[in-house]
C-alpha cells in the first residue's frame, strides 16, 4: 500500500505518468491545441476521437494567474507556479504559446524565495515558440517534487483587444487552477466561466476558478471602465490552495484508510501548523518536505501538531511543500448488504478516493470524475464551493 501511495503522488503532477514522455507531453500541453479544442482530436469526417481513459489521480497541479495590464497594451502579466516530478530532473521547462511575445521574465525558487537561473530559448523546430529552461536548485529527489515560481509578461493582441473603451480578453486556458485580474478602474460586463469573484487589496477585481478536466477551456471576458471604488474582499482565492488528499481504501471490513495529503504552507515562521491533523486522526503520521524528500520532526505538544521546517518561511515568494501520510480507522467506511460504502465529510479543494482492488463504483453523491489506477477504480472530487467541507457518499459493488 505504501508503494501505491508513493506512485500516486507522482501521478498527480502535470507531467504524464510515463517519465520518458513526461517532458514532451508537458510541453505539448503548454503549447495548446489550437487546431481542435477537443483533446482527442477529430477524424477526417468530423467525428470526435475518444481520449484515453483517465489514469491520473489528479489533473494538472500548476496554478496560473493572468493580470490584464493597461488598456491598449495587448499585454498581461502571468504568475505561474509549476512542478516537476521526474526523479533526477535538473531543470523545469515552460513554453511560451506560439503567437505570444514573452518578456520581463523572473523565476524564483519557492523554497528559498531567491531567483533561479534560467535561459529563454527559441524552439529549433518553430521560431515563433520559445521556452523558459529554469535550473532547479537540486535534482528532483526520489519521492520529492521540484518547483518553480515564474513571472512573465505576454503581449498577444489576439487574446487582449479593445472594443472602443471596453476590454475584451479571450484565451483558451488548459490549466487546472486559474485566476484572471482586471486592470484597476475596470468592472466586468460578462464572463463565460463560473468563478469566484473578489476584490484585491489594491482594488482590482479578480476571477478565480478551476478547470476540473485540465483540458482546453475557452474563456471570454468583457469589461469596461467604472468610477466605482471597490473595497477589498475578505475572501481569498480558494483555487490558489493546492491541497490534495488521497483516501486509499483497504478492504471495507477493515474500516482502514491510508491518507496521502500534500499542500503548500505559506504562513511565515519556522514551523508549519498541520491543520488537517485536526480532522484526520492519523496513526503513524509522517511529514515530508517534498522539495528535499526529507522527513520533518513532528511536535505533538500542540493541537493541531506542528512540523519543524528545514528552512523558515520569511518572504512572500517562499513556501514549504509538505506531504502528510498515515492511516485512520473510519467507521463511515464499511460494508452494507454486500456494498462498499464510503461516507465521510471531505475538506479542501481536491480529494480522490482510491477503491480497493476488485470493486466497481455504483453511486457517488457529489460530482466527480472516474478512472482506473493500477487496476483499481478511483473517484476524483473537486470542491467548487467556497465552503471548505462537503459530505460525500460512495457505494461500490464487488466484481
């Protein structure tokens, strides 16, 4: 089971599961599929080709924020937090979409908050395409994850145009967790995606949303100037939170569930308060720093427990990427007249329930995607509501 959880964590990244093809797949995904928005493509007669069955416990892990710059500039500033999971990898590659002119690039190591060395290179096969090659501070350790925080400015009049004094911003977004900021002094006329709307500390309006499929998602925004002075919102961007939890189920008569959770800690200081351990009563809890794959000391003299960080968080570009594992006995996970029943209140943005071998899902009380991982069926849920918790009931039948 522990081996399964280790492999599961790797599967959750934005790189394909097959390491030899990971970098190629990632680059192709960044470049988009402008010829056909359907991920499987189309046959010559126009019919759609099927995509491959879902095998990844989570879709892309990257977070992308687009800050639309001054009207008439055709430019927008991107903040991109991305990951590399291939053990031994020494660089992280991020492509510029063809037709977009990239500039003002900055790359930071999220662990230290310090700049990372990088090059910005032209694609040998396509002179319109460039890619950032960021050198990681250390090779990605086995069981760890490399990270980079990238800032860049794109100029793309196809994406950002003016209709009179109104802004029109249209772009196909293939990321998972996304945000779009209007320039200060503008208000929305319309947006075609369901999103959380908030006002930043400096008075700009921001849309925040998730794209659960991780596939191409066309977004169109219309906005106009306003004299309204917007007060900052108390709510935060709920989709910036990268917490994800795997519930790895043993056979139902055992009531045993293995937990594998990862998240980024941004609160400043030398320790991380492990809030999830207040609702996940884990046996044999272990905390690992994913940047280094080192196990951290766990202090249990407080509620919830705390982990001592190898490197204290001191600035806004820093974070600690942590993984919490352990096991719990859950009376809500049981057998009922031959059915496997998983009945639990889940918290956080992303939760995936991995069924034991030999079981097929028959019902799920919340919206979810279904897939197969190592011959086992999984249910992947995403919480699109501002409330941090929701009840879910899953039933399955033995094959």
